[in-house]
């Protein structure tokens, strides 16, 4: 009643491939990969956002003359 052996996992994988088909599984894998990529970009861990993070941030501040009344 412990963990399943590699033979059991192969049988489960074969049954899943027969039920869903390899095309659906491939599409689901690609969708999952793109979702993970989008999540990483959203969290700022992607190389593209790291390149943007090194750019200096500029803030436009308008100086106001404040005089004591």
C-alpha cells in the first residue's frame, strides 16, 4: 500500500493517453507552459522584465514655490 512503482505509473499514463488522446495532452502541456511563462512575467522573474528593471526610473516632479505667509 506504499507508493506506486514505475510500472503502475506507465499503465496510468497509457490509460490517460487513450482517454484524452495525445493531441489534447500536447495542447494542454503547451497551454500550461504558456501560463507558467505569463505568471513568471507577471511576477517579474523573466529575463525580459529583468532587463527593464535595470533601466533608471524617472519621475517628473514639478517644483512648486512655497512661501511662508
